[in-house]
C-alpha cells in the first residue's frame, strides 16, 4: 500500500474552490465547493481514487473544510451526499452547518 504523505491544499478559481490531496498514484482526491453568498459555501462534490477509498481520505477533506469554515466564520451547505452524511455523524460540526 502506498503511503499518503502530502498535505491538503486549497485551490480557488473565482467563486469556486477545491481541497486537494495528492495521491501516490498521481490522481488527486478532492472536495469541491462554491461560494454561495456572504459567509456561506456549498460543498458539492468529494472524490477519492478507487485504490484509496476506505482509508478515511474523504473524511480528512471534510474535516479540513470544517476547520477552515470555523476559522473564517463561514457556514456550509453540504449538497454532496457523503459530506451530508458526515455532518449527521458529527454533531459537533453543527456550528458551521447552514440551517
């Protein structure tokens, strides 16, 4: 099994952004979002290459977006099914969940 040693990085292009984690295979895992208004982002997609699924990589991406939202005073709307499920599992993230 390849070891994942890279850091999650944030890339922004206009009102869209993504958190990226480079995988040893060269294909990145990602979580994408769009700015939805002042103090609000909508997370619309997560993806992890097949060979790296089941290792908690997508959860690491969600944790990072939650941490950044807290630091920036943002609220998150999780349109991505995986992210919505993680928000239901982590009641301690309610402070950044857009109601």
